C-alpha cells in the first residue's frame, strides 16, 4: 500500500536487491572511461572474472602509458604513398630524456599483396615489419628504436599496393 505524502512510495519490485559493494575495478582506472562506458561496466552484475581481468589489465596499460609523451608527426604524409615509394622525411629531434622510442605507423584500410612489409629508414639503418594481407586498417609498432633514429627518418611502402588515401599517421612515443 502506498504511503501518502508528496509522492507515493512503493516497495521495490520482487527480485530487487540492495547490498554493500565495492567497484570491481579501482576508481582511478575507471576514470579513463567515458561516463557512459563507466556506467555500462558498473551496471553489469555478471561480468565474469576473466572478462573483468581483461578490462582491468587494459585500463592498467593505459594508466602506465599516461606518463609517456606522444608526438603525432604527420597525419597525411603517407596518404596514397605508392608501393615501393619512400615518404617525405620525418624529423623529431626532441624526445625528452628518452633513449629509446616507439614508432607507430597507422595505415588506413588496404589489402596488401605478396609478402608485404613496411620499413622505417634513417640513414643506413632500416627496420622492417611484415604486414597482414587481410583487408583492414594496419597498426605497425616498432619498439625500442634508438632516439637518434627519429631525428630524420622515412617510411617505405612495400605492401604491394598504394597506402590508403586517408587514415594514415606516424606517431613517436618516448620510452
């Protein structure tokens, strides 16, 4: 029976519960999510331990990377780069106190052919990564590259096809 007053108060429907609880993921990690992402994650009552662990691990990676400086060198220099061609030279002489960097080459959707790869080249030094032949966007991560390498380097397209006309970029992260 409702209680009279400013509004009617009813008992909660059958199956409703109230219990002491703590967030399954620490609040400092939840803060990396958007408000809707955080709400969605916290509203799931049966997320499962393995899924919860994966989400927490992913958020911990984000947390660990927040102190790294990230530099977007160019968002367009690789657009439509022909197979076999070399990009314009990228130069980023200041990566702070880092002795090593991560160079990330992001490519828009392409369908490579043959034995595709992408190289980054500086002077007489080149690093190469194989590229999947699946039709998709590509993320190539060159890790532990000496910081002096990014003073002047280029990207070489050896994918068998031109790079996409958009969606390409080069990012350097000091490690």
